[in-house]
C-alpha cells in the first residue's frame, strides 16, 4: 500500500488492536512514482499522529516512518530490527505509560471518533509540502493538538427550535441526521464528523443547530417526543410562537 494511503484511523486501529508500535515504510522523498507524492502526506500525518499519541499520554516513539527503496533489503532488515528493539525497550502499550486497559481503550476510542474532525481541522497543514524533512518536526505543536482536542465541537439540534425543514438532513455529508417533515431532527453523535455544515445551513429564522465546545451534546430526544404538531412543517415556514 502506498504511504499516501495511510490514514490516522489505521494507526489508531493498529494500537487499539493491541500492537505496541506502528511502522510506516515508504519510498524516499522525491522518488514517488506518482505525481501525488503521497509520502509527503504520510510524513506530515505521522508527525501529527505522534503529537496525538503524546496528547493521549502514550509514548510517541511508538510510531516511526522511514524511507526505504525496494533495493535496500539490508537497510530494511536493520531498520526493522532497530524499531523492534525500540518498541521492546519502551514496553507494552498502555502498561508502560501507567494506563489500565480500559483507560487506554477509552483514549484511543476518543481519538478515533475525532479523526474526521482532525482531518478537517488540520487539512491545510497536512497538505503542506515543506522543502526540508526536518521542517516537518515542528509542523504541529503540542499546544495546537491540545487545543484541537479541547475545542472539538459537538453539534446539537435544539428540539424546541427545529422546524423539520429537512435542509440539514439533506446537506449532511455523512447522512447522520434523522428526521422528516413531521419529525424533529436528531444528530447521531457517533457518526457525526463535526463538519459544521448543519450549523451553516439551518435557516437563521430557526437557528436550531447549536455548536457546543468542551461539553458533550445532550442526549437525543426520545422517539415518541419527536413528532411535530400535525401540518406544522408543511403549512408554514415559520416556527410556532
Ligand atoms: S456537523 Fe456535519 S456531520 Fe455532523 S450532523 Fe452536522 S452536517 Fe452532519
Ligand atoms: S435545518 Fe434547522 S430547522 Fe431545519 S431540520 Fe435542520 S435543525 Fe431543524
């Protein structure tokens, strides 16, 4: 698989599946076979992933990216032996960091849920092409990653204001809003990628979508309370007083 295909979710999944480290090996920078030069994308992604591991309380040295051409068999063996020894010296994932299994899973799960948001929030930096490899070391700072997690938004539809106009449901890129002309709309928080589209498209006269920072969205309205007054969503564009 091309290193350009490596996704943050793959790295987190490998760790959640019990692996103590993740190694990414790719073609040398400047030697990509494709114009996309995905190895630069992998490089910035790995530096972001290291900062995320740090934020989660895990040793960032559990991740390594190296450049290896197909003809460098000896170097490949050396690098793999070295990485293997490094991971052994760090110790078991979580245990070495003083985290019990439940807490480790909770943290990895939290980060995995935020992957789409992280990719949106950091897309400009992830797409950057820096002239020197060393410059990637400072591409992401500890503070900005902390801020990214602390300020991860949740979106919530206020049932008192939703007019079931269906605009947000039709525009949500991952179809995670349910509702119809007669039912108050609800966001599936597990599936929401926090893109903010619903907030942008909800007509200001309704203003039903709220952006919450640093707090989880309230639980969804029970199904039996989602029915709007008959004809409300069809007869008028204005919410009831
Ligand atoms: S924030 Fe984006 S993904 Fe989440 S409900 Fe709104 S439109 Fe859908
Ligand atoms: S766009 Fe606003 S009013 Fe319309 S269904 Fe969505 S949340 Fe409700």
